[in-house]
């Protein structure tokens, strides 16, 4: 009886220790923007206060402030006094690959994109986070085209991370599990694995689902944590922490960019 009790106590202790280790897994949020009322000084303070490392992302693409190679050095220079932060290139739209050279891309610590901007089969430019710029004639056809677009991006665009993953337009988002079927998840996960692209766990949109994350983890896909903030109104990487626990993610499951300025 005593032996059994001792075994139970030891098992419980190990379980508690394991939970604490997961809670203490270091977090690096690679999708932080200096937007709205959120400045670089705010980023320094918030990063330290919450013990979360940051990657500062710059939007680069058609009709964005950064839209050509000649601007990249100036962007990098603005961060010269903040070597503790990683620098990310957020590649916007599908045109970006023809707007920036490989040399410019390599000046950042990592490059990421999403499929929230694309041109559909009828030539309509969709920006699917805005309802009035999203064209849905048939939901299933739209979804199939979106998945094909994601796979094409992963196969053809030189990125390290795919962000805002499994994002759906407002009019479809409430039926997430209906649209993100096993087959569709499989296609995206296999494309990420084949191209060595990490998948973001996004705090703002609380995506992808735990089912997607578990499937991607089992396939050997790496992850990142990202928020994609609009201003200073964010904190703690709450969703990522939830998924780390629920999906039993470890530090080895995460992609870690190299800080080129801090580490030479």
C-alpha cells in the first residue's frame, strides 16, 4: 500500500513539474508591428514586462510604404539601436516576389506572408480581412481556391513562415470546422512540410485550430508565435500558450530565426 501511495505521489510530482516546464517555455512573438499607438519604446517595455521576445515586422509590397529595394537599408537602419529584436519582412500580396531582390530579403532575419491578398479566377483582387473586398460567389469554390492559393504560395514564394494561417473571411469564420476539412488541412500541412515553412500560431485571430496544430506537429512542421497587432492593445501570447499546452508542443517544435544584427 505504501509503495503504491509513493508511486502515485511521484507520478503527480512529475506531472506537475512537466506542466510547469510547459508554462515556462520561452515565447518569441515574430509578428509584432509598430502601429497605432505602439512605438519602439513601447515594444522595449512590453517585451521586458511580459518576458516575451519580439520580432518586429515591416510591411513590404504593392501600395505599402516599403515597396522597393532602395528602401530596405533605411528600414534596417531604424532598428540599429534595438539589436534585441529580430527583424521580419512581411511580404504583402502576390506581387512582392517581383518587387524585391533576394539580397534585400536576406537583410531581414526572416520573411513571412499569408494568403489574405490574392487575385481570383475572375481577376478580382481579394483582401479577405475586409468584407467589402472579398468576393464569394460560392463558398466551397472560394475555399478550394483559397487552399490552392496557399499551397501555391508555399511552393513558389521564398518565405520562412506562413502567417495568419487558416484565416477565413468574416462571413465564413463562424463555420471554421466546416470549411477546414481534413483534406484541406492535409494539403496545407504537406506543402508546409515539403517546403520547410513554419506555421504561425496567431494570437489575434486564435488560429489555426488545435486539430490543425496537432496534425501539423505530427507531420513534423515547425511553428512560430505571432500576434499581428494593430496597436498596443495586446498582451501575453495567450492563445499560443493555450495551444502549447493543449497540443504538447516543446521548444523543439518551434522555428528559431537567426538574429543577424545581434549575432553577426
